[in-house]
């Protein structure tokens, strides 16, 4: 798909929001990508996840893993295109873990997925977890990379759409200075 086709899907799905947002990372931004809306309809999820899966189609992926909640459906849809298993991680006592009988055998080829990458915090936790279990992490994939390609996980990283979306720490946020109400649209609680 072309960049314009990808953006058209994201706009139709009402994924790109504008305002004053508190990101999971704790940073502020004037734009928010509500990628959960992609997974409300297969007409959005199927082509975007296929596009990502195609980037890893020759990598011998055996398991696709995504952190709950945002990447549960995504892991399933990407794994469907790669014809392999899919798992999700969950937080238990604040720490990412595999539960529900999900296990990884040493050396299994794993692809990690996340809907949106800003700082990569959640996916870095999953990376540490599965590497600690002996997995061969072949790569990481996301629908949207908000860093414009600047993030480095130490393994191959591919995104369906890479765009630099500016974000600010709370103390230097120009949107705060304009008294625009702050909204936390994501699912994870911020401490």
C-alpha cells in the first residue's frame, strides 16, 4: 500500500485525533493516534496487519506476541497472515508477563507487535520478557511509528506508517500554556 492509502484508512477509521493528549509515556502531544479504532472493523485491520505481516513473511515467525490490551487483536490478525500462533502479555503486579498457559520454547522465532510506538516502553518490556525466556526475537512491528524511524530496539523494526509526531514533557508543553484541556484517551493508567 502507498502512504496515501494507509493515511486514508487511518482517517476513515477516525484514528488520528487532534487536541491536547496525555500519552502512555507521560508526555503531551497535539495529536493522538487512537489505533484501537482500527480493530473495530476488519476492513481497516485486515489490510494494515497484512501490510505489516508481509514485511516479515520470509522470517519463519512461529509466534506473534503483543502487549494487552492494545495489541491483542493486532497479534491475532498479524499471526493470521503469517499462519502461526499468537499470544499476548499482561501486567501482573505492574510487570509484563505471559499468563494463561502461554509458553515459549527456547529458540522459537517471535515477532512482537504494538499498535503505536512512541517511546516503545511497553514493547521493550515484552522484548526483555521473551528474550529472557530464550526466544529468538526476529523483529518488532507496529501500525504507526510516531518517532519517524528514530527508535532503536536492537532488533529489526518495521511500521506500516512512520511519522514524526511531536510530543513534550509536561513542564515544557506549549499546549498546556494555552490552557487547552488535557485528555488521556489511551487505556493504561498514568502514575
